[in-house]
C-alpha cells in the first residue's frame, strides 16, 4: 500500500488538478493557490489544496444561484 504524500511539489499538484505545471507555478506565485516556498521550490500541502478546491466549488455554486 502506498501512502499519499501530504506535501506535494508543483508537478504532483499539476497532475492532481489536471493543469500544466507552469500554470500551478504561476498561481502559487500570484497567491491564487495555497503554497509555500522551500528555497526556490514551491510546495503545497494537500489538505489546503483540497480546502481551496472546496471553496472554489462553493463560490461557483453561489454564483450560479445568484444568476437564477
């Protein structure tokens, strides 16, 4: 059994979110996605990425309700 990593790198987050690694890097740099740097490398805590996704989904659902 493989243990899922709690801390992911840019490539892993890109695969998880089905985005290009450069897009993930740009989002991190712009503060659009929860991330932190170790030296020059971006790292992402999976728990905060999942919270970020839930927040995005919730805000999108609210926007749809407001337009109806």
